[in-house]
C-alpha cells in the first residue's frame, strides 16, 4: 500500500500504529500526528522501526491539509476524538 497517516495518539491510535508497524511490506512509511507531540514520541519510542511524528490539531483544516500535502499518504486513518 505505501504511506499511512494516522491522526490521533490516544489508546486507539497507539494500537493502530503498532499494528501498522508490524507489516512494513504493506505500510512502508508511517506518520503519526496528534495535538500532543509527547504522546507521539512515546508511541514512536515503543516501536522497532522508525516513524515520522508531527504535531497536528486536526480541527485546524489548513494545518491538516498542509500535513497531508507534505506527507502525501496513500491512506489516512483518523482516530482522533471528534471535538
């Protein structure tokens, strides 16, 4: 598949990242984005492979569009809380 952008670094986001990281032949690149960068860092440090992390307020449309354009994912998984 290629590149996946995962938005949300809570409990569900953590599980999604871990599962995606287990299949590098499907998810060659992973970007985890959240309002709280420290949550992304904590999850990234638990993985056996390197992922990209970004600070993102998913309610900010311009910020979200910019990240999508920059990372150019094949798939976006949004598991952030719907504020």
